[in-house]
C-alpha cells in the first residue's frame, strides 16, 4: 500500500530522511538524503520502502531527538538514521 | 630454516649498545604458534626483557612485528605491531600502525625486528633488501618526523618506508609516538620515548622481493572479492568517504562524544568539529595503507599556508584526535584541531594522551589545584583554543609546566596531589581514548583489561551486537556470537561477548590486520580470513587455531605484567565513569567489578590476582613462561 497524505490544501506531506554513517551505501540509488511523502507511516515502514535493512540501524533521531523506529512521521519531520557507532 | 610461505622465517636482531646486527630463523611450528604481530611481540618481550627494568634504560627491548600476509595483496594485512615495556604504564606496551612499512620489511626479507641496548650517539637503522646497517643520525636529531624522513629518503637509493620519532621522543616525553609517514601513528604506550632512549631516530626499510605465497590464486580470490564488494558495505563506505572523523555526528547523536574531560557526553559545538569529516574549507583526498582500497586516511589540500603541509597536503585528524583536542577540551574550532594534529605528528606526540593530559590540566586550573605562570599566561581553560598549540610546544620542549605534563596525567596528578588524581582520566597510566563506556560497557571492560593501558581497540564495540539480525551478529556467528546483548548490560552474556571479540581482535593483531577491513567493523568475513591465511601460508589452518593464537598472545601480554608484579588491582576505570555523563547513568561499580572477575574466570585466570593460571599457560603451550 502506498499511502500519500495530503493536507487540506492538497499539498503532499513531506519528511526528510538522512542516511548517516555510510548507510546510504545500502540505499539502492546511493542517496544520502531522501524526501519521502510519508505522514502517518512509521520510520520502520519508510526504511523498508527504501529497501534499507532495518537491523543495521542503531539510532534514530527525529528533529534532533532520539526516537523509536516505530515513531509515526509527520509533515516536516527530519529523520536521521545511524548504523552502530563504533571505534576508530 | 624451513622454507616459509607468507612469512620469511627471519627475524632481525639489533644490539644498539654493541652496534652488532644479526638474525635468527624460526620454523613452521614457531609461526603457527605465535603467528606474527602481537604474538611475536609477546614472545620477544617475555624472552628478552628482564623483569622490572627501567622502560627508558638500555635493558628494555623494542619489537616491530608483521603478520604472515604482510607485503601480499591482502588489503589491510600489512600493519605493524610495535611493543616494548611502556614508560607510561610500566608494563607491557603495544601499539599498531598502518602504512607501507610492514610490507617493505617483508619484501626486504624480515618478519620482525628486535632492538636491544642503547646507542651512545643518534643513529638510524637502514634495511635494504636483506642487509641492514646502523647509520649516524647526529644531523637528524632534533628534526621533525617528516623532515627526518625526507632526509633519509634522499640517502637511500630506492624510496624507503620510514618509522621515525620527533623531538618529543628524543626528549623522552612519556606519551611520545612513532610515526610512519606523515599520518600513520603508532601512538600509544609512549613507545616513541623508548626509541628516543635508545637514541634510535628512525628505521628506514626498502625491499623488492615479492613475498612468497603458497596459493596465489586462492589469495587473489579473496582480494578481488574484497575489491568488488567494499563499496557495498556501509562501514567501509563511511570510512572511504569521511575517514574516522566522520564519526562525530553519530557519537554526538548517541550522547557518547567525550566532552569536558569525560564529564559530559554531548558537545554543543560539535558541528564545527564535524567539518573535519566532510569536504571542508579545503579539498580532500583519501589515502590508504598498502594494498587497501578503502583509503580511509584523508588529506586536506591546504592552500593558505596556515598549516605545515607536505607537497601541499596535510593529514586530516582521525576521530580520536578530533575529540581529544575538540569536544573533550570544549573547543569547536576545526582549524585548531587540524593544526594540533599536524604539530603532534611532526613532533611525535600521541594525540590521545596529549589531549587528555591537557584536559586534565584545564580541569585542575578550573578546580584551583594548580597555579602556574605558564597556565595563567596562556589562559589554560576549557574552551580556549588559543592555549592548545603553545601548551603542546611546552610539552614537546619539556619547558615550564610542559615538563610536568610531559609525564602524562597519572604522574602529573600524583605530583600535584590534593585529590588531582580523580581528574586524570587514565588506566594503568595511559590516557582514555575518545569513547564513552557509559553507553557501551564492553568498551569500559576493554579500557580496564587492556594490558597496555586504556584502549578502544581491544574488541569491537557493543552497539554492533544490540539487535537480532544486526551486522555484528550476522557476521560474528562463526565466533559463536548468536544472540543480541544490551550495550549497557554487564551480565555473563556481556562478558562472553567481550571475551570472544577480544580474542578475535588479538588474533587479528597477530595477523597484522586492520580492524576496518575485517568483520564486524569492516567487510572481510571470518571464513575468508581463514581462507586467506591458508592460501598465503599453505597451512591447513582453522579458525580454532587462529583464535588460539589470539588467546595465546593475550595471555603473554598478561603474563608480562604478572612478572612485573601487578594484575587485577590495576584493571580499574576512572571513578568519573561511575557517574552520569548527563545522558547515560554512571556505570555500576559493583556490577563492573563482578564482570571483570567473571572475565578472569572465563579465561582461566586467577579470579583474585588476574594472573593466567599455570594450567592455562600450559594449555596454550607456554610452558616456558613463568
Ligand atoms: S581501512 Fe584505512 S587504516 Fe585500514 S588498511 Fe585501509 S586505509 Fe589503512
């Protein structure tokens, strides 16, 4: 199901997803940043749509604060997803 | 000597007191037992260093050792493990370094170099295709590492790879490092001071003999697979594009970015520092170690003359350096960090210990524990970027307050007294690297247990194993790590996870392998490591045998410290880590101590003293170790 939410004015609800720490290598088009029309979907669902292995994601930030992968996106959200943060 | 594949079978022995150079050979059994790298370091330190010698005296021994695949096309397997009794910890000291020197040494016909004694005047060691000589280095003494390297390169017909010390090592700064080229540092343990005490300025190596490989097709199967796949592997891509400095945003997001001498886990000025992992003011280029396509070592093209460059390029600081001169000092200016990095590399200072020792000084000033003309004049305090470079100069020159700080934070704290010890963030005298164990307790175990003092490279970090199906668990199933473990736990599952990961990394240290190239931190799967060793050496080797070599090397390091007269009492982390960092609660001391005791038991070590039992040493074939 490809739900696209529209506001009362008919505009698409947009969220930005940033793939951090090399995760973009796993996105089929290698994109660092993807704009999704996704209000009402969980982050997990959005990542699945982007064909990203959800198990590789360690940390999710929504608008700068940590969030669960079940978080439901809203218009204007900025999401950052990180792989496990390790040494070096 | 048995004709070896992979290894040359030859170890170079240099006595700087008498000026004699010899070599000894070993057979297949020896190499299958000690493997190389860390295993050879442990073997020679236990055999050659008498108990309780002065680490900066002539009786200390300095070992440089490669692994059995060094010099082949195997990406990331040409690292060098350097060891000696450490002036920082007064025990087993070890540091690893990349670059091309290890490959050159193998191609020059040696697996390792063992250096004894001390020269009466400055010398450097030159090794060209099987022959070695000591050369007067009086004119090089006092030069920076890159100037010394350039001068030596002019004198050797075929361009050598050079390990050298800078003025900090010559002046016996306790955390002086050994540099290979302008960006590869054997940073830890103060091994640069050991080299300085021996009046050995540098070791230049140039070799042109191809390393003999038993099954070249088998090895190139592994290397081509690596070349074809590393750009599909997230951790490798992150390193390829941003180097380790690319870790800043993630560690800030995870509240594990050491800030203000480890009192906090988040730094408001992190975005300034994150520029060092991006395409910033300057153009950047990736450079790498021998045969490695990841090329994670980034370089800035600096055009405005504000930083010393080599051919117009300056090495980008690694993550550790960015945090130790940045967030941990509350400094957000990337240019200060870049300059401090170049200065430390040129003078031969370990950037981790230097930064943490400066953080210690800043906190002592803040708490009113030290008052000194230099500290007042330079306005040494958290957040003041302008005091960093002048302080580093005082440390290198051992002038004024720099002479005290050149001793490292533990010794400086005990001289200052008045409770300054609690602000010295070290384990066994070696300063903490830039990972906050409050958010990943296995890293804290590594800090406490590392025989060479606090280090973040003893085992892969906990977050890789937090979730079922995670990359860590998928790739480490062959090690028997099958189920997720909470990054904050300290139960038996955590101890077992840490122990197996540590043995795996000790095995990789014996192979001279880069952790960024191998699972779970990188791409190369466990079975392919075994396949590559088998192809290189011709041995019918198994994962069991390789893991046992790792366990043996870890045991030898511990046995060295037992012989020096210490054990469990020094496996302690700084008390500050038992307090909150503002986001994570402090680690529970009681649970932490229990986990450390359980680790000893799981390893077959004495649960009270932490010393390897006789039975464990015998099981590992270390009958000769007392
Ligand atoms: S990943 Fe980086 S440090 Fe490791 S071998 Fe490759 S270039 Fe060197």
